[in-house]
């Protein structure tokens, strides 16, 4: 009987530890995800989530968040070249890191637009943006 009681305590302790670890991983993953982006102001969580202040019970991803997830939670050139929200502005341009190298473009300190919301970026067509990316890449070498 005593042995059975101790076994139940051990099982309960392991279950509690798993819950704590999973919760901690969720928070750490979010911080790691945000660290992937060179510029996070002003949209912060809303760059990837529908809500500005998502919680574990309500953390629905927007179009960019879904693409970021599908890309393995990695910010790179491929993701920078997508227009996740379909507003005519590439993700990289909206986030202020047009080539997706993890470094903000020039003197950029704020996101030009939200990559998950159709808000545009006012910098012209996609062809112009890609040309700008090619020019910028020449000077980054
Ligand atoms: Ca866009
Ligand atoms: Ca947008």
C-alpha cells in the first residue's frame, strides 16, 4: 500500500513537471521566434498573431505567422521574399529586413507595415521591391 502511494506521488510529480516544462517551452519559443526578426517595433506579437496580446488559450496566427511556422520558425530570404498577407508588399520590406539576413535595413528602426495584415507599405510594386533587394544585396557583400 505504501509503495503504491509513493508510485502515485511520483507519477503525479512527473506529470506536473511535464506540464511546467511544456508551458516554459511555449514562452521560450515565442521569445526565440521574436528574436528571429531584426525589427519588432511596433507590431510585436501582432506581426504573427491575430491579437496584439495573444495568450496560450487564444494565440491564432495571422497569414505571416502561418508562413513563419511553415518555414520552420526561421526568418530567412525565402520568407522575406513572400507577401504573406497579399497586400503587395513583401514580408522583408514590411519588417524592415528586405533580404531576410536578420539585420535591419540601413537606419530602419520600425516595421514599415505588418506582414500579417493587408496594410501595404507604400514603396511601389513588387518588381521595384525586388530590384531594391538586388541592389541592396550588392552592397551587403
Ligand atoms: Ca505583405
Ligand atoms: Ca502588410
